[in-house]
C-alpha cells in the first residue's frame, strides 16, 4: 500500500510526490529538513521541531513557502491517514529550480513535502545491554543547520555495519562532536558532558538539558576531547528515534566497565516514562 505524504499543499500518495531533477536540491544539495516522531495521532515535541525547521531554513537562506499552521495540519492528517503506531516524519524543503543549472535558483519554486514512514523501535535488549560506536574523522559543515547533506554518513554505512556499530561518532583534531544522526554525551563524576559547538542542537539533547537538574544531574556543554572518552564512566547518545541509548564501546575500547552504568540506566528509564 502506498503511503500518504504532504507535497506542496496537498496530501497525496508518495508516488505522486516528485521533485524535478533541475531543483537545486538535486543538483547542488541545497535543501533543509527536520525529522520528528509521531505517537499514534500525536506528534510530541512538534513545536521544538518546527522551531528548528524554520531556524534551519532561515540560516540556510531558504524561505519557507507555507505558514506553520499548514504544516501542523498536514502532520495531523498524515498521522490519521497512515495509521502507523509510531511514525517517522520528515519535513523537507528544497531551494527550488536552478537558473540555467548554475548556483542561483528561483525561490518561488521551492518544494516542500512531509514524508511519513513507520517507525520501528530498536529492540529492548540494545537499551539493556548497550551499543557500540565507531569513530570517523569529520565535522558536519554548517553544523547547526539541518541540511540534507549526509553524504559522509551514507558513505560510512558499510564500515559501520561491518563493525556492528549503531552509529558513527564524529571526531576531528582531538575533539568529539556528535554521531551521524544523534548527539553524544559522556558521564564523568556524575556530570553529563556534551559538545557545545560544531553540532546539530538536537531536540532530545535540549529536553535532557532542561530535565537534568530535576534529576539532580548537571549537564556541561563544552569541548569534549577524544582523550576524555577513555576516562568516561558511562556514555550515551540522544536522538528523536533512538531516544537515550547507552554506549558501552567505542572502536576497540570499552566505556567504563563495558556495561550499562546506573546513571544512563536511569536516563533511559526517565525518557521512557516521558520525564525528559
Ligand atoms: N545530530 C545529527 C547530525 C542529527 O541528524 C540528529 C537527528 N536529527 C541529531 C544530532 C539528534 O537530534 P534530535 O534529538 O533532534 O533527533
């Protein structure tokens, strides 16, 4: 059965949503997006995701051709029509038609669409036993903007699978940034430490920073070094689809004792209970 999506003002089946090959998104990778989850017919954290979507568009210099209410309505209809228990929603905005194949484009022809796919949660045992990461030397360009440029991450998927890692951790010149589709934290002496700059400011990360004091935890946003990874007590990643996921191994070394520690365990639990 074909899924429903929103495309330039209409709800249509996915096969009817076509972006021209001459769109600058295709030719030059000029497009932004945001991804959020649907829970039944509701979209938790919708405001935060739409805020980031409009922020990304503004920073990239692309004008969003529709008002927020239209996107909210479209998301509500897609959740009702597709009827997935949990949904992956992706709001995509392209630059528009290139002018003569060059670097300029006609901003009146931007394409906006919202795709909906079934969200299949990761198995419980990954949250209980923890997952591993591999590192790669990289920092996302225009890191605070959610551009569609994930070329580096896509090119590393074979390596990730071979290493049985859940994600790739970006490190560069001794600094730790983020994972390919998640933010990264270490726990050291009861503090949660995460990179401050050179990352996408994740919505899950933001919610955790807000909730941490209520759990008597302190979050420190600062440069995090590769050397510190080896001294971490615990580690985890945060992301809309993965939630809070314990990390017990990075490349060939174990984090702490190589098991899920008590602080990360409590964060996973709190997130499940909607306390984050
Ligand atoms: N960093 C990158 C590069 C991402 O793609 C994502 C996923 N949107 C995140 C971090 C985590 O952000 P969020 O918590 O909003 O899903």
